[in-house]
C-alpha cells in the first residue's frame, strides 16, 4: 500500500453515510417493535468492520523515520571517530611536538602546527555549537531549512519567486466569472486578515528573530548563524587537509645530524601529527559528503516526508526530528537516537510552550493518526498518555486565529481517538472534555455573545475569516463517536448548553433543502447533528429516558425536523434521520403529545409514507415514516384521533396491498383500533374493509407480516358483528375452521418465539379468543384440534420477550396491559366452559 494515499475519511472533513442493507422482502424491519441483541448504528458497524479488515489485511510497515535514525547513527560514528582523532592530534601536538620539540622544530613546521591547531580549534568550536544553531533554525516554520549547499539556491531563486508573485497578481486582474471573483476575493481577504492579525503578546523571544547585535541585523540573526558555522567548518577542514598533505608530501622537516639526539624522533613525531590531522579532517569531510549525498542528492528527508504523507509543510517536522536524533547520537551514546520515533517526538513538541513547536507536534500526530498504515500504533501511544490527551482537549479551547491549525489538528486527532471505545472513555473522562468539545460548535449566538475585543475585530463572526464549519463538523464527529457509549451519552446530557447547540445545527433553510447544489458543508452539518441526536435519543435505560425528555423539551427540536420533512425531498438521508429521532422520542408519553400537537408533523409523515417512488432510499424513508406513525399512535388516544381527522384510514387499508408499506400500515391500523376510544367507532368501521386482505395474509404469509396481520385481525373483527364477520370470511375465500387450524399451527410452530416476531403467539391467542367468543361452535373446533395442550405449553414457555410492546435495544419499555398468563387462562376458561 502506498503510504502517500491512505487517509482517514473522517479526518479530512468528508462524510459518507452507509445504510444497513435490508432484504427486499422484509421492509418491516424495525428497531423499536423488536429487541435488538447488538448495537444497530450503521456507522459503528462500518467503522468496526473496516478496522477489522484493516487489521487482518494490513502488512507490517516499518516506521519511515528509522531511515533517519540510522542515518544519524552513521553520521555520529564518523563524527565521534573524527573527534577522537582530533583529540589525539591535540594531545600529540601539545605534549610531544610543542612540548618536546618546540625548540628544535623547523620554523615552517612550528607555524604549520600552530595554524592547524588554531584551525582545528575553530572547527571544533564551530562543530560543538552548530547543532545547537541548527536546532534553533527549525523553530520558525517559515525559515527552517537544511544547512547544506542548497542554502545557496534560496538567494538565487528569490528573484524568480518574486516574478511569479507579480505574474499571479496580474492574472487576478484578468476578467473572471462572478463565482470565481467571489472565491478569489474571499480567499485573499482571509489571507490578508490572518497575515495582519496582531500577534498575541508573549514574554519570550522567537529564537529565529533574535538580533545578536544592534547593527547588521540580517547577518547576525540567529537563523543565519548555523550557515556561518557550517561554512567555517568546511573551510577549516579543507585548510587542515591542504596543510597536512603539503607536509606529508614534501617531508621538509629539516635536517637531522647523526649526533643530534634531540631531533632523532622529530620526523616520526611530525608524520604522526600530520597524519592524525589529515585523517581527522578527511573523516570530517567524508561525514559532510555523506550528509550532502543523502540530503541533497538522495533526498532522504524528502523521501521520509513522502512516506509519512506529511505534505509540503511536513519537511520542517522531518528536519527537526533528524536534528534532534543526530544531537542525541553525538552528545550521548551513538545509540540514543535509535530510541526516538516521530510519534513520541510529536507528543513532546505538543507539550511545548512555543507555538511553532506545538504546530509541528500537532501536524505530526494528526498525519499519523489519520494514516491507515500508522494510525493504530499512533492512537495506541496517544491513548495511554493521559497528559497528551489532556493537552489535546485543552487545545480545543484555543480561539486565537494564529492557533487555528493547531486547534484543528487537535480536533482531528481526538476524532480518531474517539473512534476506539477504550480511548473514547478516556477522552470523555478528562475533566472539562465535554465543555471543550462543545467549544468547537459555533452558532450565531456564540458570535453575538463574544466579548473578546481582538476576537471580535479579527473574526467578526465570518466563516471566511475563521473556519467555523470545519470545527463544527469535527465537534459533531467527536460527539457522534463518543455517543456510542452509554456513559458518554449521559455526560453529554449533563453538559450545560451542549444539547441546544447540537439541535441548533439541525436547522437548515428551505432554499438549501430544495437546492440541488446546496453547500455540502451545510448538509453535512445537519446530517451529523441529526446523527448525534438520534444516538442520544435511542440511548437505553434511565439515561435514555432523561435524554429524550431534555431533547423534546427544547422548543426547536421538533420544528427543525418538521422543516426537513417538509422540504427535504432531495435529501432522503436527512429525512430518515429526522424521522428516526421522532420515533425514539415517541417512547416518552410527553414527547409523543408534543410531536402530535406540533402542526404538520403527522401530515408530513403520512405524505412521506404514501409518496410515490420506488428507489431504495425512498423506500427506506417510507419504512421509517411508517414506524414513526405507528409509534406515535401507540397508546395515544389524542394522536389516534388526530390521524382519523386527517382521513387516512382508506389509504392505510389500501397500503396493506403494498409490499413496502403493508407491515407498518397494519401496525398503524391496529393501534388506531386499539387506542382511538369508543367515540371514534364510526370512523374506525372503515377499517373493517381490510378484513379479507388480513385473513388472506394470515393464511399465506409468515414471520413478521403474519404477526402484524394477526394483531390487526384481532382488533378488526371486534368491530364486526357475527354475521358481518361471516361475510368477510366468504369474501376472503377462507373457512373459519381453516383459520382455527392455522392458529393452532402457529402456537405449535413458535414454541419459543424469536426476537423478530415476539408477539405472534399473543396475537394468535387473542384471535382465538375472539373466535370462541363470537360462536360456540368455534370452541368445539379448537377442542378437536387439541388447543388445550398447546395453551398449557404456552404457559410453560412464556418469556419476558412476550410481555412488552416496544423495546430499546434489549430493554423492554412498555408492558402489555394484559399479561400472557391472563390471556392464556382466558382462552382455557372459554374452552372449559364450552
């Protein structure tokens, strides 16, 4: 896999929604009316499946920075060998030559040795401080550079860059389209504002801008010192090589007479010194050549930067890491640099007090955290460091425009961390984490309430000047990932002002919903906010109940969703999310009444439920709309009466023939019959026309459709007289004995009802009770079929699954008013009395 390509889709601000596939013959699949064994959030399943496939199929990739640490090790070996030879040469010159032979040395040799020692002293001094200045040169992002021969190119290319800028400025004057002029103007305006922002006052100097002398400031800026030291070393080494080589070749050390014992070892001592000086200088030049070959010709730093996928700005991070690794190898053990890695290096820089170092560290961690090849290791290292996560959370509160990139990188890293459950718990457990994440969410109210003078002047609440939308997306993404955990949902609900902010983002203007080319960022913001609210509203247990109450109490929640339902035909995913939120909120009685009393919501749900169109996305929206209506009618007499006033009964009866709508149409009709009250008897009589269709479905269908039709049948036939019910059986072409036999078969087949049809035995018994109450001959039919034994078997196999109407995950939320035991005992009593 090419390390340049793979990047996380979450980190780049894009969003892709994956809808869980459903079989085409099972459009009634639901998350409310049947319990769910596992989390059904499609995004969670998507992330987990991707992570699993990546972990299985990903090859082990060597960290790219290992090339740099190995390069630093080799350079350090050459450096330390050269330094050792230099030290030996100094000792030899001072102790043996100048100490022992100073008087007998030839004048030429004396000055050659003195000059070489001075040169070497200068070079060693320069070398000992060069790394320090090189390190400082990388503190400034704009001025960092490798101090090599390429530094000469910068001045020669300055004129060319100036000409290019002039040409660009001329090109911008050429005629442009209105849209192009808008983009150009906004981009230039933002750059100008950012460049002209007043710097935040600090108590320290930026080291790259320190003037060492009051005059000739350009020459003595600290970022230029390393270049001076670099060239000074090269000149010193070259001079040392030249002088030593001249003496070694000429061997003109002066004549030594036979009787002069003071000079008999002079030539050998001089040869040793010049050889040491020559070897040391040559090793140093070899080191520099090796440096230049890898940096300038082989372009090792650019190669590592490319493998890390850091981009053009990442070369600064790579250079800084290399200098630090090389410094450790030179100043300590040569193996110290091998222990360094870019992730730990970035974590160290993140804790710095200097903005350039913070920016470098955040860039490194952000790139690695969003790269498929390195994300697992990176997130694991960050996740076990509480101090680093606390630092990232702290950075979310930074609102200075100069720290915008650092803040965005911190948000992207936290978004990746929150994708793993163990890390999401740690992030949410940091004190003030939810408040910091909430600070990423900007609304108009935030801008109006801004009190900071500089913030008002420079930002002016304009997204062209500060990337509000990017931070909004990241904040919502982090919240969405954190909401996968039950405890985190509770923390979100307890965070002051967070829920209203999220709900504010569900508002979208009609012109954007109806526009085919609506801004992607606007639609993405609405989608992510709806996803977060959906996850919060579907939370189980006491936490979920409290969250649903809080969400429904915010006055904009239902009205914002209504706008999406009314005008969002071109955005089915938004409509689907909005309807699912309504379904979850309807688990609470007060919220059900608020939704029903909000003008137009029920009408819009029915419009979507009956709208023509057979595309996959449209059908899924229809299904969830039907589930929402069924849930809003459930145990709500007022909503049932509101629906009857909308005159939807005839359409619902017709929908029983529709393959997509029939399951939820049957649910809605059953709930209307069960909860409308006696005052609506006349209006409900129209439901009886569905009786033949219902009977045929019971006899021919299976599983979920058969279950909902049984439930509807038990309610419909209660509205008919004995004579009318006989007519319905004749119209359906079904004998009553056949139906009785089918009911007994259902009881025998579903001895242990699966979670997909938890109420099928209950509805079958309800239908059998109606038949036995309708006519006494039906009792004899059930007796002859052996129903008593089947009912006794039901008593022995009854489970909690059959005791509830609706579910939240695996938790039953609404218990049937009539227990299964009482229902069976009623049927047994009818059989006994008959």
